[in-house]
């Protein structure tokens, strides 16, 4: 996978992965996607983010998750 919009700089934001040269961490972008499921609301709050930024943030996070079984409580 090509994460050309995600970078790490040890001197910025504690070396956390960030989107482009914005001071937005991948983690913050993922939180924003969850908080604003309507893309229009997300764009109003973060007009600097582009579709490719969102896509790469999601792909980056997914690539770091392990595929393993986890016990979860049963839905009621």
C-alpha cells in the first residue's frame, strides 16, 4: 500500500503519523470520521482534508490491526 499522504516526523506531534503536513494525526482523522459520519459535516469541520486523506487514514489503521479472534460480549 502506498501511504504517500501519511508521514512521521519525530519533531512534530511526538512522531505520530500525520496527514500530509497538516497538524492532524491519523488518529484524529479516524476520530473525526467516527464523529462526523456525514461527509458534508466532516468537510465543514475539516475543510483541509481531501477524500484521499480519509481513505489513506482508514487503510493505514486497518493495515495495523491484527487479524485475530477476540472474545466480545454477545449482543442482547
